């Protein structure tokens, strides 16, 4: 779930409108006081028929789903927190471990970000603005407002300006973006790396269009809800 918050209302929407992506991490727990929370990943959904989830993590692999019991399922799309309750319909061990839940009539959703943030694995370089000393980084999520990168070292103080360069594909052609960014936060990551949060500064109209196109294409290529 997201830590962001705003004044947008809690709405009841259809699952289809959320445009969930395969592999999206979810929290799942049996309804009722004191139930243990486990992690799962979304696989797919058939509108009006069912929602397929697969366990995530070794602890979850040992968790038995009780057929017929009601479960609370929660997640974050990149823009909206959402939740719904659904009974477990069946559990399967082949061709992979997964559980089938009833397709919900509605989903409770609250928008907490103005723009979609997509998980990525893009190579990039970053350097202090005005300096030609690029450092190799990996962009692990991206939106039209900013990016999160994995860096082998800390970059500097909060508020410093940097130039972030990375490739995207637009209509089958490679396009290199070079964007001015501001360092927003700098936290420890895995394997000694640093997670660097960046916001884009003075983004041009053309760069906004390119980023929107790229993010929209990634979302379209990873649909979660299958039309019957």
C-alpha cells in the first residue's frame, strides 16, 4: 500500500478500470480479527468469473487458502490504493501454485498519486548538473513526475540538481532522454546500493508526451483483466 495521501474520495469502481498488471504484489488475509496478512501476486482475471493469485515468498507458500472462506485483498496500482473482499473458489498446485477467487462486483479505490508510476528495469546514467561525470544507475520505477534509481553510492544532498539520461522505445525506435532532476530522498537499498528518489524539473512538453506514451505502452502490454 502507498504512503502517499490526498483528499481524493474513496470510490467503488470495477476491477477492470484499475488496469492491473501481472506480477502486481498484493496483501491477502482472511476476514476477521487477528488474521495473518500474507503476500501474493496477481496473475490474471476473467471479468465476471474469477481472479487468479499466486503465493509470494516462502512463508506464503506454506499458507493454505481455505476454500469458501472470505478474504480481504489489498494492493496499489501505482496511482491508487484498492481493496476488495472475495471468497476463495479453488486452489491449484499445477501447472503452478495458485488460488482462484470470485470476481468482485466492485472494488474500493482511492487515488493517491496524480500520475502512474511503473516498475521498470532501465539502464541509465546520472551526473551532477553541468558536470560530465556520469554514473551508471538502474531506474527501478518511473512516472512523468520522477523516478527511483538504484545507485552504487550516495549522490549528494537533498535538493541537488542532476541530469538523468536513459533510453526508451517509441514506435519501435530507440529514443534517449536527458532530463534535469532534483534529489528528493536517498535511502539504503539491497547489496550496499542506494535508492535515490528523483523529481523531474522543468520537464518540456515533448518530454512529457514521450514519457506518457512510453508508460502507456508498458501498461497496455501488461493487461491484467482478460475480456471474456
